[in-house]
């Protein structure tokens, strides 16, 4: 063994563990933020770019939620095929990925997109992630189908809590007392929100269960994404392509078993250009959200992206209450503020702790003595 080789070998597992932990906690890497600075551009240019990117993320994400709610639970459609809606969106994403790949090959200077060729060996290696991915998007849509858009954010608010639990179960990493306090606030907000939905007579137990399962799948998706990325050469677009190809195949037996193909055949608007246009638009938004999310992280940071997502959820809730002309109690709004405040506080605490560890390695030893899960 050459000098330093053992040290490098010991550092590799630690680095992988650190990356996986960041995936679970949603915290940013201070070193990456430092390297990703935009100091060479004037302040006004940077500010304008960030404003446009964040606005694009907000518009895309909010529009996608409202459009999916229309497709999944609109009285004017009477379409009870949530799995088919999800399947079609995966199909649109697959076709878009392949189309952009072909365009990038034909016009190298016009489009920057990786070359995509279906490799069954790679598809099999991505399959475990695809199963989690299917659960994530399916439970998200089922939650949205059974609950209102206003409650949608609270119904799926336990992702951070599952992140903490999985960090402990999979990495044996304890969580600081302050981070646990923020998780307690989130759980309290979730519980209060469920209670207030029940008091108003609008609680959907199935929708709430689907929301909890969606939160769990979001956390698992972060873990398996980090694990599977090397199989696709670290390309998020290749991973998106294989994920959606696998999903399209796996959804087919579900459509048959659940009888959705029969329901679709009896659907009155099956030949409507408007219906298929809205379905395709939903698929476009599903594809676009991945791009604008990466764009927002690129121009800001993972930490800022989490804060922006929390603020977007707040705006989305207010818009939903106004659009659907709902009247909510003070305690209902308190539950939303608890969820949003707890999520923001957790993001800030984890970012501060990682920055502290980066600046002072001895701080890591102090963290071991803090209260764990």
C-alpha cells in the first residue's frame, strides 16, 4: 500500500456518507456554494437572473399543482383514472427526453442534452429507484385527488420528519436538539391541520394517508437517486429518462388490474382535443419542473431552493383558498404557519450546522453529544 492510499480509502466512505446525509436533510454543501459563486457578474444582473429563475419555478410548480387537481378531480371531467393520468405524464416526459436527445444529436450547437439510448442493463439497475419514483408520483397525485389544494402542502409536510428518521436508521447519524425541535413543530402543524380539516368536515382520511406515503417516498427517492446516479454517469436527464421508461412499463399492469382502461374507454371526452391538450400540458409541466428546479439550485443554492419551495407553498395555499373561495379558521391557518415555519427553521438549522462543521471540524465531535433521534 502506498503512502496516503489508506487515508484516501477511509475518506471515500465518509464522503459517500456525507453526500447521502445531505440528500436526506436537504442541506447544502458550503464548499459547493462557495465554488458556485457568481462574483464575476454585476449585482443587478445576478439579482435579475435569480428573480426570473425563482419566478419561473413558482409559476411552473403552482400551475402544475392546479392543473393536476383539475385533471384528477374536476367535476366537469368526471375522470376517475389517477393512475392513467400519472402514466400519461411519464409517457410525455419520456418522449420529450428522447426528442431533445435526437435534436441535440442533429443540432449539437442548438440544444445541450445528453445522448439517450435505452440500455436494458442500465434500466434494471435503475429499477429500485423507479419503484420508489412510481410510489412518489402516484401517492402525490392520489393525495391531490382526495384533498384540496389548500391542504395539499400540509398533507405532504412530513418529508422532513422522514428525512431525519432515515438519516438515523440508514446512516446512524443523530440529529441535533434544535433540528428535532423544528421537526416537532412540523408534526404539530400536521396534526393540527388534520384536526381542523376534520372540524370543517373536509378531511379525507385516504388523502391524508396518501400524503404521508408520498412524504416517505420523497425521502426514499433522495436516497436511491444518490445510489443510482453512477449507473447513468451522473446525468440527471438520463436518470429521468430511465425512470420514466420503467414507470411506463410498470404502470401498464396496474392500469389493467385497477380497471382504469375500462373506465377510460367509457370516458365521454376521450375524443376531445381539449382533454388531450390538458393532459399533454400536464405532462409538459411535469417535465419542466425538473428543469426549473435544477435551474433554481444552479443560480442560487440547495439551501435557497428549499426556502423558495417553502415560500412557494405558502403562496400556493393562499391562492387555493382565494380561487376555490374557501373560508378557513384561525387554527387552520396556524397549522399551515407551523408547517411552513418548522420547514424553514429546519432548513436554516441544517445549513448552519453544516457550515459550522465546515469551518470548525471539532464541532463534529460536539454534535455527537447532542440529543439524537
